[in-house]
């Protein structure tokens, strides 16, 4: 059991982990999903991103606190330590399903951005090309994944920074453009709150999808060198990253073009550059967007394969997923992930116009549940700490309880929102099935190397 765990090589450096956290957050949610949130809430969506960022900060701080106390336990191990087999089983598979859907969305988004240059090529074919590329990257050693992700994330961070500087220059008249009186767009077309407070709150589900992925560092912890030192540094920068890479670009977009002119057919970032008249800028931005969503898809394949491997260690997934390649990667986990992504490409073949919008609502639900489980695990485990962590949630337990209550209220409100009927139904069906499977799986005895619940206890204790 310990050998299987150690075969996952600790090849991720601190700079890799810092950029993996950014890569998970900066993808389709901001580059493609921002068109949905702007249509739902108008310019007021910036408040939804800010409030979501505050919740994210609490969740990530709770995760970092537990990672310091239990440096070799990933998210699923922590949930198991707090609540036992059933919740661990449900959370583990829910997180795997979440990232499968997210990865499919990112791949399809990459295909949709490629259509900007190849409008006659069908979405499914472009998405298939992207799938082959990203799966191929994940077949190498984890250090190469980390290195590629470092540069992928670096490109989109550089591009977003350039977008902010260029956008501010146009807004304040420093850079000449075809846009007259850009600040009027904030108050025209229905005002800053065109759909009221309700519109802002309705945008939360896509916002949660956008922020989902930051918790990926909790999955990467078992392959990270000096994780207990690295994670707090990553967490401390969460808030300024949210402000810099989400709120400022949205404000710039709303200033440079009317929010109700965001079509959703292409990224609002490309739309902005198209209307400014800057030569070649739209093509450069489209290249960056493709890089960004491929980066997020790259992180998705990493997350799904490592989560599945972790569950196979404990008998929550078939033991065949414990197979490690010569490169030190869980090869069968990556193969099943690639198969699921191909099914998503098939969906793009069947319904190319609606598939991305439908799929984007489901991860919002699963991320809410995962974040709640992280906060609840911290509430449960805090009294069991054998050492006092130097980095911890301030205002405990009130801060964590506030986050749990807020996330629960958001979850309930969306479950009963008729506009989210498809996502709500799929999410509830998945929860019911996973709950049933958890009871069925626990009754299975450990035979022929299968890990039962008692052995998972040993695993968690040894780690």
C-alpha cells in the first residue's frame, strides 16, 4: 500500500504549485463564462465575483491549515479522516465527476475559440484535436506536467495583465481607440444593476464554476516538495489574484462595450479587442484564450487521474487504477479520463450550440459541495490537531461556519431555481447514486488486494 502511494513521484516544485492553483482558476470561467455572467447580472456581476472570492479565501485557508497539520494527506484523505468512508466515497467520486465535466468544458471551449480562425471546421473535430494534445502531455512524468502548466499559466497571466493595462489605457484616453465616452457604459443600458440584486445573485453558479480549481493544490499536495511551506504562500495571494484577474477585467469589458452587446458566440475579451480597432490584437487574444483553456484542461486531467488513484488506494475505486507507469503516473486513471472526455466531444457533435452552457452549470453545484466538505472537515478536525499550525483560519469557528452557511444557502437557492433545472436534476441524481454506491462498496470485503475501510484507516494514519 505504501509503495503504491510513493510511486507517485514528488516532482512538483513550489513555482509549479503556485501556477497550478492559478491555472485551475483562470480558464473557461473567466474567458468564456464571463459572457454568461454579464448577460445574467450586467456590470454588477463584479460583486458576485468579489463575494465568491471571499468564500474562496476562507475555504483555501481552511485547506492550507489542515495541510500543515497533515502534510501528506490530500483533500479526500482529509475528508475521510473527518467523516469516514461514506462521505469520503461520495466526495471523492463527486470531485472526479466534477473535474471530468470541467475538463470537457475546457476542451470544448478551446475548440470554440479555434473556430474563430477555422469557422468551417466542426466543433467536435477541433475539440478532438485538443483532447489528443492534452492527454499526450499528461502521459509524461509529473515534473513535465508541472513545467508545461507553469508556462501555460504564465502566458495567460501575462495576457490578462496586458489586457488590464491596455484596457485601462483606453478607458482613461491614454491609448486612442474607436470608443467614445467608455465610462457611460457603466450607467447606460439599465444601469450598474440592470437585473437588480436578484440578477447578481443568480450569477453565483457560474462564478463558483469559475473559482473551482483553486482547491486543486489540495490534490497536488502528495506530489509537492515542502507542501506545508508552499501552500500558505499560495493561499495568501488568493484575494489579490481574484481582484486582479476577475474583477478588473470584467470592469474593463463593461466600460469598453455595452454589457448587453456581449454575444457569447465568442469570448468578450476578443470582442473588446475587435471593437477597439487595434490591429492584430483580437488574434493575439484568441491565441491566449486557447492557451488558457488548454491549461485548465491540463489541470483537469491531472486532478481526475490523481483523485481516482487516491480512491483506488482505499478500495473506493477498482484496484486496476493503482497501476503506475514507468514515468510514475497513474496510467489507467488517465486512460479512463481520456475516454470520458471523448464522450464529451461526442456531445459536441450531437448538440454543438448548447453543450457548453449546459455543462457549465453542473460543476458549480459540485464545487459548492466540495467546498462545504472542506470547511466541515476543518471544523471537525481542529480539536484533534496534535500541533498548532502557524497558518490558520482567523476568527475560527465563526468564519468557517459563516462560509458553510453561505455555501449551503447558495446551493439550496440554485437547486430550487427553475432556470437551473437541468443542472439541479443531474446533480441530485449523481448524489443519490453515489450515496447508494457508497453503502454497496463498504459491504465488499477486502479480497485479492482490494483495500477495505480498515486499510484506509491505516493509510491515513501512516501518511
